[in-house]
C-alpha cells in the first residue's frame, strides 16, 4: 500500500504542471474561462443607465432580465 501512495504522491507534481500548461495554452488560444455572462453588452449598458438614473438595484434586475 505504501508503494501505491508513493507513486500517487510522485505523480501529483507532474499532473499539476500538465494542468497549468494546458490552462496557459488555452488562454493563449483565446478560450474563455468561467461562467458565461448573463447579460449581453446592450442589456448591460441599459442596466447601467437605469442605475445611474437612480433606479433601484432590485427593480433594475427585474426589468432587465425579463
């Protein structure tokens, strides 16, 4: 059992290195990470305009999302 644990512990370092290099390569290729934006650019601009005009946050969220 100790041999398996030692091999797993050894493999952990190279696994992290491969993962990081893959992430770097994907970002260089222009891939987007994370959750996609909920609002489009025009909807986001409209929400900002409403907020600047003095509308409440909850009211703006209800009106923009529908």
